[in-house]
C-alpha cells in the first residue's frame, strides 16, 4: 500500500479546495457564498412556506437574481413523467 507523504496530502487538499471553489463559482453566485445573506433572501422570499429553490435560467448560477422559491410538488412540477409519478 502506498502511503502519501505530507506534501502529497497538502497538494491533494489544495487541488480539492480549488476544485470546490471552481464548482461554487460556476453554480453559485458569489453573493450566496455567505450563508447569512442566502438565509435572509430565503426568508424574504417565502421560506419556510415555500421550500423549493428554483432557477429562472438554468444556464446561470444560483443567486438572488436568478432564483425563486416555489411550493413543493409531489410530481416535481413536471406533470406525467416527473420524479414522483
């Protein structure tokens, strides 16, 4: 079994953190990286009654200008062939 050296572990950790940051930047608006900002937005936009976070434009990241809160739907809001049908 190969054991990683301390330097190898640090490199892997750095790469992992860098990859996570790249994913966040692609899928999450930088404004929502702060949880308190996201929580305030959610409360102002109907949470907890509305619990599903939806995107207006799926090509843009999740963020306050591109999202809205929606009611939970048993059929995934897709009608026949939805997640729960």
